[in-house]
């Protein structure tokens, strides 16, 4: 009886070994596939929208590429004249990680508002730029605010601003337009700063600066006043589940590089050839089987 049990256990062990040695459906399931949003050469896949100008018109070359960096530039402006601008990536995302490096450069253009000194931002879950009115200052979005110091006092980066929307923090609905973070460093102009946003649909968003999570919020919804926003298209209280990514222009030159996205939406069925272990949102239509 003892010998028989030993043989059975040995057989089971052999079967498990052979199963583990067989080919996996997707041996690269853990390999992250980051998408480079900026090619370092031109503005391919990005489209500008400047206040007062049609979508696609790059007024005064506000957005351009300089020395391999994507630059928000006011070198061809005599005065800012409230020409707020945004540069939109071509694709919408829902669940994703966005990472990049930014720095503030040069001086603020004449006529720029005081609060916009050394100020830029990644706009997350933006409305479709084609739905923006001609003179709309900002897209409805969640702004991951990017700052640099003025040389006087603290000016930590990574705050949150919410044009046309509201978020929840610690379970409470927050209606203030800008929410300062409670910790973090102030970085000087010309210094490259690493930032990352983790956006999970309409559930939770983390804003990360140099590896430190400086802002977390949940349940973003449409709400609040935003001049030029079509309230027939965008109903208050609607969850913000997806949107476009945009880079802001608010009167101070800024540069960006290494702009990448890791899409977290995809096939989470382990039987599929294209299963990825890091996906957080399942898309059955994306699944590919033998």
C-alpha cells in the first residue's frame, strides 16, 4: 500500500512538472508595454487648441519641439492676452499610468496672470477638444498642476485643479477649484522633475512627484462652472470615466520629455494570448485566443 501511494504521488508530481514546463499562453504577461506619446522630433499625434482659435491652429507656435523636447513657448508673443492653450494627444484613455519629465524655463510672457508664473499642467480625462467652444479657457478636466519656485517661499508642485468638475477626497465632495497638496518639495526653474499619474477610470487617481504620492482623489464627476462649457453635452453629476490627455499653456515657457502611457485596459483572461497581469480593466473585445 505504501509503495502504491508513493507511485501515485510520483505520477502527480511528474504531471505537474510537465504542465509547468509546457508553453505559457502569454510568457510576456508581466512585461509592461509603455506607449511613447512624444517622438522627440515633432508634434505628430498632438493637436493644439488655443483660446480664440480653431482646434488645430497653433497660434504663434505656442507648441513646438526644441532640442528634442516638447516646448510650450511664448517666444513669438508680444503679450499673452489670455490666450490659454492646450495640446491634446490623439487618443482617449480610461485606466492608465502617465509619466513624464517637465521643467519650467525662461521668463513669463508679458501680460501673464500672476498665478500662472512657472505654472503648467497635465490635464487628465479631458473633454473631446472638438467640443470646446472657440473662447473656452480650459477643457473640462482634472489638472495635475506642475509648478516651479519663484525664488521666494515654498511653491510645491503636484496640486490639483478641477475646471468643470469635482472630486472626492477622504470621502468628501470637494468643490474648490484648486486643492493644494499638503507636502512636497519646491523645485527651481530649469530642473527636470519626474511626475506620474495613476488614473483608474472614475474610481481613484494618484498624482506622484519624484516617486512620492502627493495627491489622491476619487470619484471625479462633471460639475461646477466653466465658461464656455456646453452643459447640454456635459451634465452635472456624470462620472468621468475616460478622456484625453493634454499639456497646458498658461503664459510661462515649459518643456517636456519622456512622455509615456501604460494603458491598463485590456484582456484580463489568462487563457488569452494577449493577457497582461497589470491590466485593471477588462476589455473582452481585445482578447485574442488560439
